[in-house]
C-alpha cells in the first residue's frame, strides 16, 4: 500500500509538486497521467525517496519513508521495485546477471540467487534469453528483464515510469499483461507513470491526473468514466477519426446503472443503425459501467434519442464540436 499525503517538492524557488494526496491500496494498480513536465517522474522519485520531498509524508506498506535515512532507508527501499522507460540494464552483463545484481548487493547465497533468477526470468517469459546480453534483446524483452530485476528483492510495491514508452503495440500489451499478473498473482501494488491513455484503459484500477504539480482529477477508473464530461473522462474515451464518423451524428452514451445486456440491439430497433465508434466498458460484479461514442442518423430528433435510450438506463448526450476538439487536445497533451 502506498499513502502519499501533503507531498510537496520544490527545486530551488520552483514548486514542482504541490500538496499531493494519493493512496493506492495493496494489490491495486494506480496510473498517474498528465502532460510532460507535470511532475509525474518527480512524484515517482519521491515515492522511493530518490528525491527527498520538501514536505509531506510517504508511507509504503505502513512505513513512513521520509522519517528514515541511511541504512534504514536503504532497507525500506527494498520493498519498492522500479522499472524505467529504458530498462537501464548493464550492457556487459547477461539478462540473468542483470537480474541477479540486486541480490548480489544484498549478499544472498549463490544457490538462492540462481534459483530466484530462474523463477523471475520464467515469470517474465525470458528464461530462454537468460544468457543473452541487452544488445541481443528487443526493447520489449529488455523491459521484461528490467521488470524481473525490479522484482528481485520481492518488493510489495512496483513503480513503473513510462515502462511502455517507445514499445510497439505487441510489446506494450505483453508488458501490461505482465503487470496485471504481478498484481493478481503476487498482490504487488503498482504505481504506473504514463502519458499513454491506452495504458490506463488497459490495466489501471485508479487514475490521477497531474497538471502543474497538482492532482486535478482522480478516482477509480470506472467512476471517472461514468463522470459527466470531465477532461480525464473524455481522454479515456478518445473521439473517433472523422473518416469513421461518415456523416453520422455523434453521441456520447453512458451507463449509470446496470443495463440490460441487449440494450444496444433493442435501441437499434427504435433508432436505426447504431455505429459504435469507441467504447470503454467495465464489468464490476453484476453491474457493467461504460461510455460509448456512437454515430446515429443525423435526422433523428434529439429529444427522441435521449428518451429512447433512457428507457434502457442509458444517458445520451450529443457530442458537440467543442467536446470533440477538447477531447482531442486532452488526449494529445496527456
Ligand atoms: P513529468 O515526468 O511529468 O514530465 P517531471 O517530474 O520530470 O515531469 O518534471 C516536473 C518539473 O520539475 C519540470 O518542470 C522539470 O523541469 C522540473 N525538474 C525535474 N527534475 C528537476 C531537478 N532535478 N532540478 C530542477 N528541476 C527539475
């Protein structure tokens, strides 16, 4: 569990993080998003105390880190694994040797190191590359080895700072699957710093948007999605390209409660063709929540569309040109 409260970080006269409160429960994945320069990396570095906060507290698994220094801080840090954008593997060491490094520093016995390295490389699907050097691995493979190294000391918390930046979609998907497994199988608490909304959609339980060093919006992803049109909510559901719209009128639909699984086909009987252009749907127990962008016949009367969909428990709102532009801007800035 990570509990950040009242965290402020100044560099000389510049306040880079301003009164940040953020809690990530054990075994959850939280994403921190925001434009470049918002303070995301600084926040990650304050969580493992690579940067010392100017004020505020950082509690990881019940331990207040800002109160520690020297040996006790180094010891406490072992429960926090980190993965960075470029895995920063040592070039002269093999994948296995890179993963072993934190354990060697710890002075663990050889047999134990070998066993754990094998387990870790297997977990990240890289056992078959154990004796390869970083230059012989793809970017995605290096990232996996970096994650294995981040897990070497069996941390309860993993910080991932832009770990999927610059990876192709397949490699990104593999890394996100791996992070999800670490949460689900090992109960690792994960803080993901990212500028990619796909990462948030793919794995995050909760999301916080940082802007100019402040959290401007946060919440469980499902709740943010259900919110009335906030910038983060819009960014989580990108607007479709004009080519896909093809003369239809755009509507944003939101489920506010449990809906019948067949609402879409029923609604289509009343409204004609419903083109689903973007969708974010989450199942949480019996209820599913979601947001969709759909295209409807532009000749349909606005009031009728709202009424028909309301009978299925779906809130409908026409997308104005302004919404679409703001959504695009949020997406590219985030
Ligand atoms: P992000 O990760 O969101 O792109 P950063 O946390 O890297 O943002 O940076 C936030 C702000 O803090 C930026 O304005 C950056 O220039 C500044 N900053 C980051 N590290 C330092 C540092 N060591 N000294 C001074 N300013 C810094």
